[in-house]
């Protein structure tokens, strides 16, 4: 049978990789299997139809694994993605059966696993699969800045050695109901065209990352991103408003953000069309979510109409005499209050990212006008215009009487602990006081470029460097209406932050 040929080839290459890397124990095999699935999960989940392979998986996985996989999403891609997660924990005999099951009806998927092993054999050195390092693993809880990666505690290796993924957020039925119930469907997952990018995730930038790892100074501290999942992400996308026009194109932004966070290993929840009070309630509950104790990082993205003083409107947003009506908006300071260290204690000392796609005022930045573009564009106020603003021309800065107490910039420092606002990073789609833009078909240019840059650079660039590259892009590239929009960011990060750390430092 063709499947037996694949199995023979698979076993031969698996043994050759074990010999090359010095793998001798069960935990070594688990590390290798985990690496294989890191490389192949995206391809398998998109190529294999779950219903066609389900019967062959019954002898391989537990009944609970299969039930959770079937409940994890709305389509075959989500289900197979969960199956691949479970396959990471299989011992070799079961993993061999998994490869054979793939080869029966989905030869290309089985071949992808064999190709991954062949790629490993072609490498002159495989630092993230040199299993002798596991024997010298620091004790649980030990904080070390070398030799693997500054700030990484090898939590993944510990989980593999214990043959369990207790920190796997998606494996919790309670969490699946509470956090992932509103996640996007399988249709909003990355397309198969991402294969080329995924195939580079374990190789691009390893040399540069190793240079960081060799430096154990205080300045080279790196946030630990070794948990599985790496973090939780919340997206609040306000598209339809009670009193204002629809924010056309914002669904594209929500999809782009969902895809990039899933690519980075986050579990993602999306909320759509929420009032200001709903937004506050969601943010407050999210800041106290029990699964935050098990992840390395957190991200919040808010896509909505905005205005001066960093007002972020709910779908019930209103203006009265040019000023926002209290109770119909939240502020940046509200978000700081919910996620500061003394309130969101599960995330103290961990990086927290906030992405705000909203106007911050009505100022506009013109470049030399291209008259051809002007002739081909409708005025901004025309509902048929391709480019839209996320603010309102009649809006004035809120008067002091409208500012809530939570908007006070004063934050008290707790004795003996870090600043309450440390480890936060806010990224805005526009500079303070300026308009943010959306294309009604493609979404925000900022979100588009941001997600592209993160996907290209997260392997080997620190987050601040990526944001600066996004800024450089918009500093030189005007929008279709010949306006410039310069993203802004404020950073209170205490360490370097690699959103997608090198594979040799995180095998899980």
C-alpha cells in the first residue's frame, strides 16, 4: 500500500533525525514531534478534511480529544487545527499511526511531515532540537537569561517532559465556552497562501536571535513567551452605530487582526457592535479572566469611531453641542485602569498590547497634491468615497466637566513593586489630534500594514522596532487621498518583546 511506503520513509527519516540530534528519551521524541507539528499544522489543517479521516483517528486520540476538536470551531480547518494540537502530545507509536492515517486519503499531508524531517536532515545544526540541553534544564521557576533565550524558563520543555499541556487554553471546556464562544469562524483564518511564511517561522532570524541570547546583560532581558497559547487577544469591532454611519471596511481589519494573533499563537475572541457600557464590561471581565495566569501576554484591539482626548465611542456614541455625551464613550485611561498591575494582577510583569484604530481629532496632514488623484476621488464627506474618517468634523475637545475620574493621569506607585502602568504598549492608528482613515473595501491602511509587518518581522525583530518600521512606511507613503497618517505609540515595556520568539527557544 502507498501508505506503508510513506510510513517506512517516515520511520527512516525520524530515526535519522534522532541520531543526528542525539535524541534518546521519550521526552526527546516528544520535542521532535512537537517541532514537526509546529511546521505542519497550518498545511494539514487546510489540506485534510476532518470528516474523511475521522474514523481513522478514533484509535489514535482519546474520545475527549476528538470531542473537544469537534467543538473547537465551525469548520474542518478549526477541527483539524485542534487535532494537530493533540498530535503534538502523541508518543511515537501513536504519531506513526497518525501519519499513516493521513497517508490513506491525504498523501500531501503525510508528505509534508516527511519533507519537514528531510529539511532537518539537511541542516548543519539544529539548535532548537539539540536534546542534550533538556538534561541541563533549570529547576522549575528558575529565571535564567541564558543560554537558550533571555527570560525564557523552558516551560514548554517542562510540559513536554510531563506529557501534558496543562497551560493549553483551548483544552479547557470552561474556557471554550467563556472565551472562545464568540471567536471568528474558520473562514477568517489565514489562507493557504501563508504556507511560505509559515515555512520560515523556525529559520528566519535565528542568527540574530542567537546574538540576543548570547548577551546576558540587564539591557537584553526578553519577555517570556513560552506558554501555549502565547497569549489571549480581544478584538472589539464597532461597525454599526445608532446615530452615525456604518464604519465600512472595519470587518477586514478585524479579520486581519484575528489572523495575525492566531498566527502568533494567541487565542482570540471577537466582540462586534458594543455600546460604551458593554465595552467597559467586556474589558473589565477580560482583565480578570482566570486564564490570564496561564499565558505570557495579552492584546486588546478596539476598532471604532474616536475623537479628541482619546475618546473611543460605543455604538451608542452621541455628540451634544459638539462634545461627546457622557456614557457613550470610553477612554484610553479607562483601559489603563482595567489592566494596570494592581487591578489585573495576573498580567503583572507581562507585556500587554493595546491597538486603537480610531481618530484622535480632526487635524489632517497634507502632502503635495496629485491633481489626477483629486479628480478621481469623491470628497471625504461623500458617502460613496473610498476613504473614510473615524472622527466627526463637528466634534470639539471634551470640556473638563465631561472627563470621568478614571481619566485622571495620576497613578499611585505601590511600595516595593513596579509602576502600575509598566509593561503596557499602546499603538494608535494616527498621531494625537489627527484623523485616522479607512478604505471602505480594504479597511484601515494602518491595520493592513501593521499586520503585514508583524508577520514578516516578528521572528527576529523586537516589537518596538516593528512599530518604528510601520511609522517609517506611513511617513513616506501617502494615502489615496494624498493625506499622510502617522501611527503613534507609547511604550512602557520593561524588556525586549519578541511576539514570535525563535523556535529553538520555544519548542511548544
